[in-house]
C-alpha cells in the first residue's frame, strides 16, 4: 500500500506538472498593414472577428505570436504591444502587430479590410471593436509619439532598418531577415540575419533604462566578456550588437562547458578589479558589503511586519526572536566577509545559464540589467543555485565547479581566504538578492499578495542558510 501511495503521489505530481506546461493564453490578433490603414479579419460564417490563437503560458508573447503567424499563415510580422480584452468571460488578451507584407499576402480564411470599414460595419464583438479603436489610436493616429514608448507605433521598424543599413553597409554587410525575441512599447530584442554573421538590436525602457549605460560601459571596460557593440541609438536607449557566436549554456549538458563558464566568470571579475567607480557610475547596483550591512535592520523590520500579515498556518511564521537571531547571523557573515582581503568586483544578480553564451573560443555574458558591484562570490552562488535546482544531471559536478572557480581566485587571494569566503557567501548571497530589487521598500508592490509571500519565503531561505552556516562552522572550526 505504501508503494502504491508513493506511486500515486508521483503520478499526481507529474500530472500537475504536465497541466502547468500545457496551460495556454488566448490572444486576439490586431494586425495592421505597414501603412496602418488596414486590419486583418477572420470570417466566421456571416460575422467577422479578430483572428484568435493560443500560445503557451509563461513564454514571451512577442516571439510566440510572431512565430505562429509566420509558420501558420506565412506572414512576416512585428509585435508592437498587447493588452487585456475588456469584459472577457475568461481572461483573454489582444496583441497588436504590424504586418511586414501588407495587402500583398493574406492568411487562409482571413482578409484585409480598411480599419474604418472594419470598425463601422464588420466587427460584431464590442470588446474587439474597442480594442481595435484604442490600438489604432495608439499605433497609428497619435499626433505626438510618446518618447517613452517608441516601439508601439506602426513603422518604427522601418526606421530601425534604414539606420541599420547605413551602419552595416559601411562594413559591407546587408540585412536579410529577422526574428523578434521580445518586445513591447518600451523594450525590443530582435535578431537580424545578414550576408555575414547575425546581429542583434536591443533597446530598453523603464524600469531597466540603466542597462543601456551598463552595456556600453562593459563593452568598453571588459570587451572580452560581452558582445561587441557596433552602434548605438541613444534616443531609443538601443544598441546594435555582434552575435556572440555560440549556444546559451542552458542548452548544453556538457560539464566542460559549465566549467568554462564558471572559470570565465572568475576571469571577468578579476579583470574588473579597479573599475569599481566606473561601474557604479554606469548604473551598476551597489551591493558592497558595507552597503548591505546598513540594510539588515530595515529589511528584517519589514519582514517582521510581513510575517505578522501571514494568514496561512503553514509554513510557520518566523518569530521576532528568530528574526533577531537571523539579524545577528547576517551581520556576522557580512563582517567576516568584509575582513577578508578579497576585492569588490562586477557581479550579476541574474547570473543564470540563459545569460551565458558558450562559443568555440570564449564565453560571453549578456543581459546586464541586474549588474552590481559587490563581493565576487555572490554571483557564483546564484549560478550554482540554478545548477542545483534545474540541472540534476550536472548537480554532482558542483564541488568540481566551485573548486575550479576558487583556483582562479587563488592567484589574487590565499586558498585559506577563498575557502573562508565560501563559508559565508551562501547566506550573504540570499540576503543580497532579497534587498537588491528594493521591492521590500515599495508600498504599492507590497499590496500585491504574491510579493509579501515571496519575501517571506526568501527570509525563511535566509534562516536555513544561517543554520547551515552554523553547522559548517562547527564542522570546520578555524
């Protein structure tokens, strides 16, 4: 009976995971022609509706929607923005696209109509009609473009391509096709194929405007570790990058590639020593140990309040006494790390395998919105945390990866200091991650139920790390 019960638990968990993977989001598509005068509608008997598709939940809508339209309808399109359909029985969305092909191509069972005719005579759904009206105003007829939302308007990609042709033409390179990886009103990530190597255009808006200056600074200060910047478009906070020429690490199960990534991280950090002021000036977050020490009291005071707001019995609320002990443990770990002669370096608070490109000659690190200056070992803790959580076949190599990283640092610090730093870095890394985003200081964000729940969970994780630190110190006394 016990075996049968365990099997049922596994089966139930598997079904739940499959259900989560199979969840879909429904989108009605508002596809304008390049001039913004026509819209694509679908005939349903005697009625006309916006075309409807489903995409996997928790994916990038821009990529999923444009790839569906390309593969299913043979239309090349650009995702502009999306929204929630009003009065939908179930939560549904609309996505606004610009067709690159225009009236010359039409999808099977769908046809082009002028926007005026569609609104006045064809669309029977009130919510779809209102979505088209508001999207038309935003994407086509707005008299003055919003400089904070440069990518919501029909025609912006033509301006981009004209600029890129001038930039690349001077290098003897011609544009071919493109793939949109992500996009909305304020953000864009597009991969362009060319007559030579691919190039990438990336642009950022709030709340990640700082990534623009950081990316340019890293390309200047540490060019061996980041994509080469070919040109910039400051009015859009955008930049054109050379392709890194490799595969993201999350697609590689070879331990040697992961070993290369972690040792290259150490090389990057060691090379960043002495560049602290320039990195901070560029916008890297200040997570130096002295800064973190000042945040312990206010952060845990907020966590004490959030613990009292918990309505569930499980997991148990951390008491004031437990939080006080955690406070002392975090401060002790910070002070112990501060006492070790290991320099502050560039760090990455979102250092996951998807942000690491492994090529035949080097590793390249991308997506620096979460760049910081702080103790170097915090970043490697984030990397190893992803390893343990998401890559079970590689998890047995954790000690080897950590050893390889440590050996790189033994050129600038003693083996004893490196070993001692690894004693404290797991706890400090979780604390730094918790305070870095300032979510805990934002009253509006704290009104969202998931945010306090997440912060409470993170604080419990800190307590677990503090307890493991105490056990390690008993097992390995100085």
